[in-house]
C-alpha cells in the first residue's frame, strides 16, 4: 500500500526517461531520440496496471489510459502517414469515432495487448518515415493537407509530435498516481 491506500501495481513508473546522449547535436537525431524516449515512457507508465484499471477513467473529462494509448497511435498516423506522406488512411480519426473533435474511445474488443501492438507498429512506421526525409522537407499535398501552404516541414511535425507526447505523458502521470500512487518519469 502507498499514498492514500492505493495498491501499487507494478514497476512501470520507477525507471527514468532514457534521453538521447547529452553530446548529441544533430537536430533530427535529437527530435527522434526524444520522441522514442516519450514513446517508451508511455508504455512504461501502463506497465503492470491491470487492463480493467486502464479502462477506468480517474478524471472528470472521462478519458482512460487505454484511450490515450490509442489516441497517440492515431496522432502519429495522422501527422506522419496521412499528413507528411499523404498516404491514404482509412480512418484517420479512428481514435474518436471518425470525428476530429470527438471523444476518444476504445471498443470492448480492443485489448491492451492489441493497442500496444498497434502503437509499436505505428512507431516503427513513423521511424521509417522520419529516417527517409530531412527536417526541412515539406509534407506532401493530398492527404491531410490540401495546399502547399498548409503543408508543414517534417521538423515542425516532429516538434508537434514531441510536445503532444510530452503533454499527454504529464496527464498520464496524474492518472497513474491516482490509480496506484506510482510516481516518476
């Protein structure tokens, strides 16, 4: 038992963030290195918590940790596959029932293992995308972006992804502490 009588489920929060080396100066390697660190931290924060707890909301807004995991999978798909590459994506807003402003959702049949597998697959695909382009390359037109003026650079997209992951990991820190008292990076 810890904190306010919460059961501590697992070691997920105790390990620190694995940051890129301090001597690293290449901006592309820094951005992708930190993005990988945040991806790993997301999975670590979920580690050891029973699935039924990850499906339970602890916040007035109502979102769950599993919904956040699914959301970040779709965020990467929207920005890098549909956005940067302009690849056709069947349901770019699948994390919110097809509505860009909709509430995140996870269906009953979507298990933790399935969502983790999808997240890892998307992260692999995202790494492929970023490794084959330069930071100053602009997103292609025809997917998420209709005009060249709307199309951001890969550097802009990576910085956006980095801040989105970091912000949501802060939210998940609070949810995890409310769940079982676990704190940490």
